[in-house]
C-alpha cells in the first residue's frame, strides 16, 4: 500500500493513495487508526512529509558504485550520522540554499521508515520493525561539511531533508531502481541491489546504539553521481515502486 500524509485546509491527515484518490485514515498511522470510506482527490490537498521522525539516521558510503567512484575501500561496518527533525521538508517543498554556503549538493536515497519502537534488534527480526520505504534527498552543504571535518552542520540546515511522496509497504528494498534528475537530466542512476549493507543489517546495527521510534527514518546511502545544485534548480528523486520526490532550490 501507499500511505501519505496531507493537509486539507487546516486539517492534517494520513491516507492511502490509489492513483489520484486518497482514502482518508482516521487516527495515527503508527498507532490506533481506522481506514474510512471518505475520499479526496490528490489535487485538492497539499502533500506533506509522510511521517514526522524524531530523528533521521543516515548511512554514509553504502553503495558499491559510489565507493568505486570515490576510490574508497568498502567500510567494514555502517558509517552513521544524524540529521535533526528540523531538516524535514515536504514533497514539492523548497530547499533553501544557505547564504553561508557556495556548494550545495543533492544525494538521492531510499529511506527506511520504522514502524514501532526498536532497540537492540537482531538482524533476523529487523523486518518486523520496518513499516515501509520512501524517497529522500540528503541535501548537503559540501563546503561546510568538508571545512568542519564532521558532517552535522553541513547536513542539518532547515529544509535539508525532503522525504516522500509516500510510504510504500510490501516492496523488496533490494531491487529498486534509484534515479536522481536535476532539471530533467539524470545525474544518479543505480539500483538498491548495490547496497553494501542490507536493510536488515542497517536496522540492526543502528538499533544497537540508539532506540528507534515509530516514524523515524533511516537513509540508506546514496549511489554514484552526487553533485551541485543551484538556485532555481528542480531536483527529483525517483524510486521504482514508490514514486517521485520533487523539490526546487531557492535562495535563503
């Protein structure tokens, strides 16, 4: 199923997406809820980020093709860093180019959406804690990231984590085509079969260090082809079976 979060007037709701129609959910997608018979057209609502994570955990260097591109050895364990919840951006939202940066980059990724509280989860049980998957863009002020020597500030500006447009369940996360378009030109093109660490391995590894809560997201890394964006650009992250996450870059 495809789950979305949307705003109609002043009301924020979850729903199930079927073509161009939304069937409205009454309640919290990650808690008590009922799928109602009420429907609304997609064109009549504003799509929001499909979940409200307490944190976004990101995996660095997790595609074989990206490691080859960067001429780096494969990591022996996942490299993790965090983006705060204040980064979250909506499908169709604008990405603000910070005044203090001069090298803003896109990083198209597949994101895992956690479905329930997870702590010290074994690999064999990791799928039980996954609600579904969505598209993400790990926007990065590359010059600030490199200048700082650690990644938090360069990846944590407001608007730097668009996610969406929906959460898809019952899909194989290791067979998805992933593409990123910049102004309709393909910049990244790969498949999640290139992941160095599998989805269950990632969830298990992260949960050994920190408790994951329902609605948290884990970004699984970006493939080869990362590069700069400029004010006025349109960037699209596309995952087969999920859809297209579209955002534009504006001045701060």
